[in-house]
């Protein structure tokens, strides 16, 4: 069930997935859900397994204990990039040999007493 009270059908379940986030490694089963816009969504089940968590939304980080150590995960805090055309991207990739592709998605704004959830 999702925050709006609806449901999403999943396509399958993958077992023993290893997800590395810096020094923290999560081994878990994961559901394949047709969402778009995100490779992985770690939801309430994962957050509940962490115990006491410290969030700082101004500096975009969270801290939690894992295997006797404190783990700190940080969000991306880089300055926004510039918009360039495809020929500019081609020149940049020739010079730098790496780039970033961004996917834009339309979002539906809740209209009434709907709730919004944040999945980390």
C-alpha cells in the first residue's frame, strides 16, 4: 500500500540483492515495481530496520547505527548544472569523457486531503 491508500502491483521479487552505499552494504530482497524516475526506493520497511535515525534535511544527510558503527549517508549537494544542447554535450564528452544524463518527469500535485510520502 502507498501513502495515498492505493496499491501498486509488482512485477516480481529479486532475492539477495547487494546494494552498496559507501561503506554501508544492504543485502535484501527487493520488489520490481514499474515506477520510473528511480532505480531503487528504500521505504518504511528498510527505515524501520535501522533503529534510531538522525536526519538533517538542511545538509541532506542521515545517520544510523549498523554493526556497531555509525553510518552517514549524504545527499547530493552540488550546484545546479547548466543546460547545453546536444552538440555541446558531444564536445564535452569528447573532451571530458564523462557526463550526466538527467531524466525529467512530470509530477502530479495532490489536490485535496492527500498525503505525500518521502521514500529514501
